[in-house]
């Protein structure tokens, strides 16, 4: 019996105060590419390898608020890559803050950063 979820995928939309600056950060930090931009700007779909996510200018009327407006972030994103140390270093060079250096723990090589818009990222690869 099918649960109606065959082929389901998940994508996140990150609310930011400065959309153009955020796009430049994700391109510099993660090598993201724009796969779609809403005409006029303010919303874009980005891809890092096969992983896609959206970036949108915050909009209070739509309750789409950035971590800066909320005073923190309620979600951590997990970016799976081959070399977490290199990706974390590149992200820090692009303006991220390193919260936890890359280390091996519980079968993962993982580090944690916060991007300039306040979103928390765990950058990892599974070991073994």
C-alpha cells in the first residue's frame, strides 16, 4: 500500500534581510549556483551539488522572518559534502562564523558554522 509519498523531496527556504548579500555569500561559501530567480529578485532557488534550497527576502506580512529579526535560528541545516573542513574554511573566509571546528564524532566528520544572515549549518560527511 502506497503512503502517497513516493518520490517526495524536501527543500528549505531561508529568510534573509539582505537577499543579494545572502546570494553572494552562498555562492562564495558553498559554490552555490542560481537555478531560478523570481523576476524582479527577492526570491531565488540555489543548488549545491544536487541539494536545492531557496533564499527569500524576509517579509513580515507573510511571517517569513530572518534569524536576525527573530533573535536566533530555530533550524540547523545539514550540508553533506566530501570535505567538510575545506567547505567550513571557505565559508568562514566568505564571512561565516565558526561555531564548532570540524572533528570526528559519532561516525561523522562534522563542523558547524553560522552564516551572515544567522542561519546555522552543520557541514559533514559520514565516516566508514
